[in-house]
């Protein structure tokens, strides 16, 4: 390891400090602290709820208790940076006297000024100019994998030159980007990989519950903290859901759901019909260049043909007029608006059904291609955004997701051989003797 010889050796009484703030690191957090003390750069790739923000806050607290230190916490946005800041702010009040020994300000940004000359500042990658001009003793990059490489390379790393400041990179992975390359560069002595379960205080039942609620790829990335090639792919088990020879004819007693995505401008409108009990997709159609009044009449006719099926329609924007017309037509119809976080919930539910092989899909080339082209990207504000890659269409994906939205959540499995049965061998109870 590379020792930072230009810094004074630690003089804080660690045991006394931890007693005052009532915090004891678990075994894996302690490994990070020891590596930090001996290295200029430390990287932690860890799953959600491992405790990486907490241990980073402890390192920041230790640093500002030393005289004349400049500490930055940098994240993709201010709200993420304030998670560590708020931990430090809570702890420092148990060590020092407010207003007399330190002060806290949140205008214009969150800052802790200590009377020994040290300061902790929150920084956001949303405002790169705020990352210029000051030398730092410690920079903590929270959710580092979400930051653009040029921000770290041009703005953040150079602030550490003069004082030979330390850098802590903490993140869940986001594909094999610069964060991955940095981990390879630092090697095992200075780069750590922990899963969510490496937090010994996490109840095992929470781990199992979370595993069932997420797709395999998403769980591997967010909780196993793995670098996976499907990092941006949303649907990763499509082929195992596809069957040939599915009849489009409505069956007596069948309960059908019609998912409708009304096209805007040059987009096609998409219709997907799903049988509620078997989770079988029986009908797929795109309408291009068809007047809205004709589309409305066609949707009504389909709903009546499929045993007076319920219609779920995406009603954002201009599609609201079609929804209002359907309401007046006395068919069973419900709207779904994809604004805000609604779309993420809609797509994530579909992705889970695909991952668990809880849908039966026809071999429809356009639908399958749209699903393969669909991707997730993390926004700078930390939320997942879903759309077709580039300008690829996604109308059929949305229509399929709308039909699935009406289904009960996947939460009951018939498991043979115990709770740890491989997920690929599980089926919802209604599928056990079908399509095998």
C-alpha cells in the first residue's frame, strides 16, 4: 500500500470518538477504515444497505476534527451528497459544542465549519463549476459510478494535488465504466467488494424478500454489487417466455385485459391483449396512420370481442382525449399516466414478470425486438429512466406493461426443494403444469 507520508499521523482517540457518537463499525467497515489510513485512494463497491455511506461519514468526521482540513462530499446531485453530510452533522454535535466549536449552514450549500479551521462541503456534479479552485484533504465520491469520467478527471482529482488529498470512491456498479477501471488500478489492497449481505446487521429475511421483488439482473447489480453485461438491459429472460402456436381466439370464460398505448404524431398506437388467469398474451397489433376516431372504435370492438375485457390506456398528453371518449362509450376502461415515477413502476413490474417467466409471449418479432432494445439509465438525480435505446420504438412494450399492470403482484411461489431453489425453476402456482 502507498502511505500518505505528507499527512500528520492520526492523533484522534478512536475508541473515545466512537463511544461519543455511539457507533461501532462492523467487521467489513473496519477493513475500509484501515485501508483508508494506509492509502491515498480507497474504493468500495458495495450493495445497497451495506453501510458504505455511514463509514464514509465516519471518515469525513475524523478528518474535520483535525485542524485546517478541507473535506468534500461529491455526488451526482445534492440530495445524495446530503446523506453523508447529515450523518456527520448528527455526530459532530455529540463531540463538539454547537455554535461555539462549529457551525452548520445550508445556504447556498450544506457546509460544516469547525473552529479549528476545517470545513466540510457538499458538492454536486450537477454544478461542475463548484468543483473548481480549492485544494482538498479528502474527497468522498458517493455513487461514483454514476459520475461522468471527465468530471472526476478534470475537476475533482486535480483538487487533491497540492495537499496530496485522499479520495474515497463508494458506489454500486453501473456497468464496466471508469469506476471499474479504477478498481482494477487500485487492486485488492485498496479496492473492496461487498454485497448487501456483508452487512451483518441486515436480517436474512430482508435479503430473501428483496430477491423476490427484483429481476435477477437488477438484484445482482444493486445488492450483489456485480459488474454485469446486462447493466442497462431491462428485460433479460425474454426467450424463456416465448411460445409458438398461441391461439388469438377469445375463450369462453376467459378474462382479458387490453393494454393500449396511443401513438403521438408519427408513432404507432399499440394494443396488447392478455388473458388474466393464464398470463398468456393472445393478441398484438400496431395501428399506423389511423385516425383517432377509428382507433377508438377498433379498441371498443376488441374489448367487446374479448368477453368485454377491461381496457387500460396510457392517457398522458393528447391520449387523454381518447381515454375520455372511451369513458363515454360505456366500456370498462381505466387510465394510467406515465408521468413521474409511475413509468418506472410500470416497467419494473413487467420486467419482474419476464424475469420470473410468469408471462407467456407469442413469437412476435416486433415486440421481442422492442424488448431487447429497451434500456434503463440512471438519471443525474438518481432515478431510473426507461426508454427504447436511441430512437427505437417502445409502443408495444408500453402496451404489454399496461396489460400486466392489472395482474396481481408476484409474491407466491411453489418451490420444490426448499427456499433456495434456483429462481429459473420457480413458477407461480397457476403455471406449474403448463408450458413445461
